[in-house]
C-alpha cells in the first residue's frame, strides 16, 4: 500500500540532468563541444571562452583576426584578464558549494530543480561579471563548461547524500532493514514473551540508527584530533601542509596536478587532505580507527545503561509508570542520541513491568552494539556519515578557512589566516614568475618577484590585482631552488601545451564563416620571419608549420 501511494525514490544521474537542462537552452552549441567539454578548473588559458568586447557586436567581424596575430598568441587576454576570470571561477565554485550544502539532500532527497537553481545562479553571476569593468564577454561554451565542471565536482557528494536519504525513506529498503528485527519481536510474542521483553527490544531497535550515527560522528572527531596531532602533513598550519603538497608534487612530477595546484590552490589543498585522510584510515584502521570505535561503543553503552538504571530508580521513588520511565530515559540520553518519546508513537506499553525493562535493555543493547561493530569497515565509515561530519571535511574547515588570494605575478598564496581580511595581501616567499606563464625568448622566466623588486626599488611596493586585491611585495633576495627546478623541468611541457591550445584557436578561426579571418590566416601560416635554426624553439613557427600542413 505504501509503495502504491508513494513516488518511487529512484537512482539519480546528475550529469544527465545537467546536460538536458543545458541542451534545452543552448541548442546551437556544436555536438563536438558536448562530447569534448573540458574541465574548466584545469584550463591554462581562457581565450577559447571569450570575445573581446570591442569586437563582439553581431555586425562586426574580428578586426584583422583580433587586431593582429600577436593578440592571438597572447591568448587574446592580458594576464590581468586571465587572473580576473580565474578568480571569478573560484568564487562561483565556492558559492555553489555552499548552495549544494544548503539543499540538505541527505534529509529531503535530490530534485532536478536543484540543478536548475545552480544553473540560474551561475548564469546570473556570468552576466553580472560581463556587465562589470571587463574587456571581454563569455561565449556560451564558457557557461556550459563551468556548469558541467561544477556539477562533476559535486557529483559524488550529491549521490552519497541522496543514498543516505533513500536508505532512510525508501519503503522497500526500510522494510528490508526492519524485516529481521520485526520478525524477532513477532517470534518472542508468539512464544509468550512479556510486554517488557517486547517493549525493551523495540526501544533498542529504535535506538540502533541514532547509536550508529553517534558512534561514527564521535569516532570521526577523535580521528580528526589524532591526525592533527600525529599525521605529519596535517599536524600544523596551512604552510606546513603546503610543504607536504609540494613534496608530493615533486615526487609525482605530474604537470597537470602542478597546474591545478598553481591555478586552483584551494581545490588542490582539499583534494590532498581527502587523500591523506583516506590513506590514514586505510593504513591505520586496525591500529587506530577500530579501537576508537570500540571504545566509543563501550562508553555509549555505559551511558545508555546508566540512563536506564536511573530512570528505573526515578519511577520507583515517584511510584510512576512506564510513561515516566520513558520520559526520564529519553531526557538523559538526549545529549548523546537523537531520540525522543515520539519515536515510540503507536507502540503499546500500558502493561510493561518497569522492573524487568532495565535487564531486557541491557541484553538487547549488547546485541545491537555487536551488530554495529561487525559492520564497521574502511568502506562503511565514510559513507555512513553526512559530509559535514567526515574527518576530511572537519580538517578542511580547520586548515582552509583562510585567505586564498594569489599574487598577480607568481601565483603565491597570501598567508593571512583570515578570509576577507583587512589590509594588504602578502607572502614571505614569492615564486618564479614563469609559473604564471611569463616567458622570455620562448622560455619560462625564472625571476622571483621579491628579487625583481629589490633590483629596482629599495622600498615596499603595492600592486593592485583582480577584485581590487592589493599586494604588498617587500624587496628581498630569495633563492627558491624548488620553483626554478619546476620551471626548468616544465618549460618543454608548457610549450607543447601552449602550442596545442593555440593550434585549436587557429583551427577555430580557419573553420569559421568569416572570410576575412581565413584570408589573413592563410597569409600568416605561409609566412615565417624566424631563421631555420630558430624554428624548432619558436612557438609561432611550429604552429604555422602544423596548420599549413593541415590546410595546405
């Protein structure tokens, strides 16, 4: 009857819903883009996604291929524009994360309207950004890839939360979970068990889920405290964490991960913390996690039994009945468990003998605790908890609630421990400017901000970056070998990545409908000012050769 009258709680496919909503709005976007949409958080240059405002009117074609070929190979955008867009993307991600948390999916379930709310919010933010003091407007592809990237990032969290909701509210799953315990109660009834035995078992079965949640949450907090004390990468502040991130990156030598760390530091820090927590739980499960869980089970069992005993004494002293016992019992355990008299609504207990109840609960509670303990594992531990109670999220809240504004020149992160703090941004150690793509003669620069300031001025200078972020850079002589090593090792990869990106730009213009663009590009790809010996190192020459061969 319940199934017949209740909508079925189905499995969800977030990305399918996202694409359906986006396709309804952007039917003109090419099929190839839907197939090849990219992760916007790892994009190194946003020129593919923008049109300069001065050339974006419908009646005006690109002026001389955006003014000049030089502008094409400057990625259409100044570094300030790139930094501005990246900062905008980061802020939108943060706000949409908060929106997704506010949906409370684990309690009320998933609805496709949430995706509609996200897309509406992102669309509004994009429009507001375009209307601001910027030199460009976004193409449809930017909005599409931003929405898809944000939803991909949140996909697992939404699915996990919906699973928790479904387990608690799907009548089929609920009935399957309750079948065994109800049958056990029915057996006792058939064998002539007293009302106290049946009522005591019902109480313990009703307490099972609150007990499990309480134990998991307490164990998660204990683990968080232990990792903050004993885990080398997590036992300090953000600066200490960053040292371990840099060490890991150097060991892996993964250029894409470096790019994510450089351009999306907050996201990379969160990912690193999650990996560290997952590794700790797996490696230390039998040594640390399981003992903590068993200890918390014993402590909670003692508290519940103490509440049952004191409630029995309270009834005897006041000559009360089982109703008074239940009121006293639920009040005493309310600090530990989410459980009230309402949870026993409809359960008959008029003829229950209070004197027998304490012994019944002690016996049944032991069986409940054993069952919870037997199902505890490295896999069940994270999925049984709502996101906000997980050890990795607790550590992220502790380590990542600080300033994340980056230096316009070298991408160093402001070290202030307060987000949206007053005063200038600063960092004790700046990096080499080549990290931000600054190059000289087709090679990434190895100059450092503080050294460049010291070479030119002997005073502190202030630089205004995106979102009116004022940076204070103090002159100093720094020799950060790590970043020089990274730039020297990454120059070739950076150049190849740049070439591939700019080839896409040229192909896009060559395949476009603008005849003037195609004519000017054909002249350009058949002209190279570099000498033969320079062509191997010249980015422009390599693209000319590639595109010339492709378009004959």
